[in-house]
């Protein structure tokens, strides 16, 4: 009887994982970090309405700059579409420093290496479908 209860608990746990969406691995590589100080922030957005809005990220990941090529492995995202924004927080003040006219003073980049023109990119331009393990490279624009 104990084994049966144990088996039921294990099965319910497995079913619960599938009900909440499976997680896959997203590896983000940043190949051109300069200077070698501060942290890189990876902001993950899961919809168009919140994309590019501060404090409306789905998740945020930060890693310390140790080399000119940085890498973060993310294992806790459900299988849906995401758009990423990264920035190099050189002075580690936890915010993107901007000029008086609102231009970034620190390196930044978008998933798919989208380069903004006269307007900001949209979610669709930057989106990555995470329906399997994905590795992506995002180059910083300084």
C-alpha cells in the first residue's frame, strides 16, 4: 500500500510539471563585453504589451562580468515565445544609464541582434520560440 501511495505522488508530480509547461534550456552568449567590469543583465519578456517597459519583465537574470565573452544558462522558462534585452551594467547600479536625451550610455542588445532604427524594435522582431533547447548570441552595441 505504501508503494502505491508513493507511485501516485510521483505520477501526480510528473503530471503537474506538464500541466505548468515544460522547461527547456536557453543559453545566451554575449561575445563582446568591454570593459571587463560590472554585470550583464538579461531581461526576459513574454508578451508584446510589457516588452521594453521597465519593471514589467517576465524574469531577470544577472551575471558578473569576468571575461570578454559571457554566458548564462537559463533552465526555468516554460516553452513559449520570448524577447530578450541585455545590457552591460558597467557601474553595477542596477539600472541602464542614459543620456539627457534618453540614449543608452552602457552597452545593450536585443535578441536576434535586432538593431533599432528610428524607432524601438517590437516584440515580434526580437522574439525567440523556446519549444526546444535554444542557444543564442546577442552582441552588445556600445
